C-alpha cells in the first residue's frame, strides 16, 4: 500500500475551470481499498474576497481516488497537529499550510506566490 491507515495527508483538488472553487482537504487516512482512500478531516475553501483559505468548522469523512489526476496528494508528518493547521504567507510571501510547530508545506505550484 502506498498510503496507510493513520497517515496524515493534504489534498488539493485541481480546478477544471477558472471559476471552479479552490478546494483543499487535510485529514487522517482511515482506510485504503484499491485506489480509494477514506479520510477524516477538514475541508478548506478559498475565499476570493479575503484571499484566504477558510476551514470548515465541522470534521468530515470523505472518499478520494488516489488515481484521479484531479487530486494532488501530499503526505504530512505524523506529528502534524491538524486541529491547529492554517494557511498563511511565509517570510518569502509564499502560501503555506502549517501548524506553526511541527510542519510547514509550501503549496504553490510552479513557483507562483498566492
């Protein structure tokens, strides 16, 4: 298995069209079967008016395809605290997701800021 139960992951769902919502999901792998992964965690949606990713308050359980080219999956350190994870700009003005203690992940594709 590529992913194991208990691993923490961050998923970026690529937009198919310019006006599609920017969606991210961060959570803990509950189960993997074939190419499908079941994850419990938090959904983040980009708010165009504030230029920030906003976390939904309620935890969700979602299924994702690991073979779908729409999903970019990042493995997070097991020590990552998902409850305090947030998006912010780092010192280089690049968007990162961080718990401000154990990890910081630059999520910019192709070197672009924000």
